[in-house]
C-alpha cells in the first residue's frame, strides 16, 4: 500500500517567497555567528576581567559557549527550514 503523491507543483511566487525566507534566516544566523566569533574575540581582554564562578568570561565564552551556540544554530536552522519548506509545499 502506498500513499498518494503528497507533493504539489510549486509556483514561481512560492519559490521566490521560499528563497526570500531562506536568505533572511541565513542572514540572521550569519550575523549571530559573526557576533559570537569575532565581536567576542575583539573584546576578549575586557571580558576576561570579569569572572563567573572563578572563570574569565572571555575564555569561557570562546571555549565553551560559542560551541554550544553553534550547535544550537544548526538545530534551529534545520527545524526552521523544515517549517519554511512545509509552508511553501517543499517538505521532503
């Protein structure tokens, strides 16, 4: 027993709107990546003067929190793209 074809033809308007949402999502994620990677690194000396639980904030953010944020961004992107794909009839 097989399911019917769940896919529909995608119009050019849907494809353009899908692409616009995709570019918007990627742009925001790249902005977050830039801040986490470069802005924190530029201010690392100043951040290291602050200690939380005995650890300098600049070092802790660079060594641990940035990696957690990167992984969270990957999962967020995958989840959000699934929703965007479904919204425009492109869900796999």
